[in-house]
C-alpha cells in the first residue's frame, strides 16, 4: 500500500508538476512574444503561432490535471516543434530559436512514454532538426531582423533554454532524491508496527558497536518476546495478532527516548537499544514496559486480550570491549531464561570483564 502511494506520488511530481512548470513557462513566454512578434517584428504569422502555443500549453496543463500525461506531452511537443521549425525558417539560425530543439530532446526523456516511444520521438526530432538545417542554413531569413533584435533573440533563447534544462534537471534530481530516501526508509521499516525492521537494526547495531570506544555511557540491550503469541493467533486470528503487535509497538515507542532505538526483530520478538549511565535505569525501563504490557487491555474489534512479555536485559559497560554478535547472543540467552523461568518477567545481567570479547 505504501509502495503504491509512493509510486503515485513520484508520477504526480514528475509527469504533472514538473511538466506543468515547462508548460507554464512556455505559456508565459508565448504571451510576451506574441505582441513582440506582431508589433516589433511585424509578423502576424509568428504572433499567431505563439498565441497558439498559449492555448496548447493551457491544454497540456488541463490534460495533466486529468492524468492524461502522455497525451499532454505529445500535443505540446508536436506543436512546439512545429512553431520552432517555423521560427528558424523565418528568422534564421542567428535568432537562436534552434536551441529549443535541445530542450525538447530532454523533455521527451522526462515524459511517461515507453522507451520505444521515446526513441521514436528522439529520432523524429533529430530528423526534423536535420531537415530544418538543410532548408535554412544556406538560405537568407525570410524576415530580416536588425542587429539589435538578433542579439536580443539569441540571448533570450540561449538563456531561457539553459535555465529551462537546468531547472528540469534540478527538479528531476530533487524528486528522485526524495523518492530514494522514502524508499530507503520504507525498506528499513516494519510494515506492520512502523518500527525499524531486522535489516535496519542489524546495520544500526553494527555501527553502534564500532563507535563504542568513544562513548562514555553504558549500553543497554533489551530483547522482548510476547508470551504465548502463537496461542493468541490461534484463538483470535492473525488479524487480531497483528493488532496486538501494533499496540505493543506503541508501548515500546512511548517508553523510549529520542536517542533510543526500537525495532521488530522478527515475529513477536522486539529489541530495544538505549544508552544509560546506571544499571538501575535499564532495569527500570524494562520493568516499566513489562508492567504496562501486563496491565493493558489489548483490544481488537470486540475482543479483549491479556498479554504479557518476557524480557532479557543486558547492560554493557562502556569499558567492556565486545562486539555486537556476542552482545546479542548474551541478551538472547537472558530472554530464553526469562521464558523458561515462567515468562512475564525481566532477567537482567551486567556483562563482566571476563565475558568480554577477546
């Protein structure tokens, strides 16, 4: 569900929002150019073509609004290519309108067309450009411009196309970067509880133990396992079990600080990592979670369930040299001990120097 929403968001940003910026820019420039062509250049034809670009840009924006992205791109690209061809034929290459062809090539690659459609579009664009060069390069312009107008047009076209290409590229990089971050976050979170998942925890704990020599606080590890969870699933169904996992995760999130780390380790097992300055702090956190779970009524639809949790709690002093593998094995044994001794309890130990990793 989240992946589908992210896909829709990415498509909206690229195929609607980014394209609309291009269409809106063309609309505004065409509004400015139409009277310029009519009154300064004295060309009703070019003024009419640019007025048509205003309408085509507005139509493309409307088509984007109803999610007809491909059709909007097609109509816009065909018309702008035609107008650009006409402008170069009438005003010559010195006017700089041929720069628009390079922008159009980039815009084709930003459409939601299939790859073969993009390839055909690029091929046709190159073909039209070559034809324009053959028909125009050695021919005098049909509309003669004075030197000042040539410079104005050339600078205008060069500047707007550089800015347009740079802006489109920057916008695309922005949306892809945001999408990548969201995908990375999604991949590292448990879909059910929204806590970090096992993959994210493994990366975190590995980096944490590598940086431990510079830390002054002690490190606290809690392994938590919901007691008799299989019976819960069997008695009230997996959807009920899922809801209990979500409510349990809420308890964990409520009992951790900003610098603490909680993750769903797998199934009904969870892990919590915290930095403390005294052993009593870790025991207090573990007991608080155990009591809150034990006294809470877990509700699913019209069913109320009592749940308990077994917790293994390990304190790793800052002067103990060990790795994350040994620490996890140690705290896992403490969890097993809590379960084997009756469940619904915390088994706490402090790692001693003789147990540190050689």
